[in-house]
C-alpha cells in the first residue's frame, strides 16, 4: 500500500468517526435485510392460532407484509431480543403502515407453549401478534420450505422435549405467499422498521 493510500484511508476513518460523533450514520433509506432472489414459498401446513383456529402461512398471510419468527416462550436470550426488536420496529410505523403488516410467532416448543401461554407472551411485545402452535412434526415441516431449522428435539419422560435449537432468522412474507427477505438476529428495530417501510413502498 502507498503512503498516499494509507493517508486516504486514515482520512476516511477519521471522517467516519466525525460523522458518528455528530450523530451521522447509515443512510435511512439503506436496506439492511437480505433480499431473496429466489423467494421461499410459504408452507401450506395448517398450524393452530391462539384462538384455536387453523392458520397457514401460505393461505392466511394476506397483508402486504407478514413478519415471521420461530421461537419459544422459555427461550432465555435470543428470542426476547428478537421479539423486542420486532415490537419496537412495528411501533415505529405509522397507523397506515402498521395496518399492512402482520406479525406471526411460531412456537418451536409446543409441549409447553399452549394457546394461553403464547397469548400472554405475545401481548407483552405488541398488539395483534399472531401465535401459532401445533404438533412438533408439523412445526418442523413448516420451517423446512422457509429454510428455518427447527429441532425435533428429544422426548423427555415428562412428555416434553429437550430442544436442540432453532434458527433465529426473521422472515418477511409478502402478499404473494413468498418469503422475500431475511433478517438476522442482530437487525435493530430502526433497521427493521426502515426495511419494512421500503418494502411497503415498492
């Protein structure tokens, strides 16, 4: 590397630090998530919502954007972080934008996450969040076309499952029943809100 190049790199780094100190940052119109060139088809498998009604991620996601996350209520770390960011992101939308977005949480621990448990958990993060449960085998199968790993666990003598883990990605399913964007667990609430606004405006 030349002295000139090193000097330019140092100047650029200083500029970044200066912008950060002055409250600058990423372009608010910058898209953070990963757009899928080949969208994933939403699964047709019917699960059950907290009202006891059947719900399919393919048939019942009719809004322009449905934010989907697979997790469980007893998760000690990642799930609360992701759900807090989703809730905060949706709170950043105006009323018209919020009307165009659903949030669906699919439990990966159906042995413990019954309808009442799911409802109480989701109400702590946002209004109108949809909770889904069902047989573990169906939940595993629902995650498959979305490229979401859900452990089928190890059945315990108590009747529950020792969960081996699950993917922590958040997906955005559009009105064509396709997952068109993936967000990782580190996506912040402002980034997620901006992405949703961009998607709704397209």
